[in-house]
C-alpha cells in the first residue's frame, strides 16, 4: 500500500461556529533562539480539537507565554477541522498516510478492541470519536508530523457505498 501525502478528494469546509469541541494538548515545547543580546524564549503548543462525533482538527500555536500558545493552537485547530467517515465504531478501511518523515497506518478493528494507538495518533483518534481502531506509527516520532499524518489518513477515508455510486456515475451509463 502506498502512503498518501495529500487529501485525494476535496472536502467541503465545515462550519465550526455551533460545534462544541474538547481540546487536548498533545505537546508543549520550549523553543529558545540564541541572539546577540541573549536567549529569546518561546513556547510551541500542539492542540487537537474534536467533538467525538466525527469532526477533528489539529493546530499549532507559538507565543512567549504558555496559555497564549495554547489559545492560538486551539484557534488554529478549529480552522482545520475535517469530517471522518465511520462504520459503526470503527473506520471503513485501511489507510496509510505520510507527512514529513512520519508515516501512520490506521486499520479497522472489531468491536470491543478499543483504541490501540499512542501519542499524537491516540489524541486525534479519540477526539474524532472512533472507539475501535488499530494504528501503527512508522518513521519519525515527532508529534507534529505524526498528528498531521494521522489527519491525512483519516481525511482520505471514504464511505464504500458513496465510492461505488461515484464510480457508476463516471463509467458512462448514459447511452445516446
């Protein structure tokens, strides 16, 4: 299976104004820039937002104070919300996605399995509301790249019934 590096079919923008999101802080990093006068200290926050009903977003925020970085990351995450396709409590099919050097494999699981994931992948999957899933993080373990690869993998999931209907429409059923 080849890893996807982009969203294959464009999805409509989701209006997040009336949605209730839960925020989860995935990583908080202290970043120091050395300049002539000393060191400039900043914080970088990675936040995942989701409504547990199939909508999830990831955002990155940077600021001089921790609360401001988290707030900025939350705002950025709400701008990047995607819809996730479900089949009961799991996903409809396997998906492999790559972002940077991180590759993430997500696979459907039987009911009762739970979320078998770690780190950034777990945060994204739980925020989306998926209850049963098997995942494997391959390549680098950078939380930013892993969460973005997970978002790509979930964004590329398709409903099999809709895919079949779309293919029948493209096959040229019109006869003149």
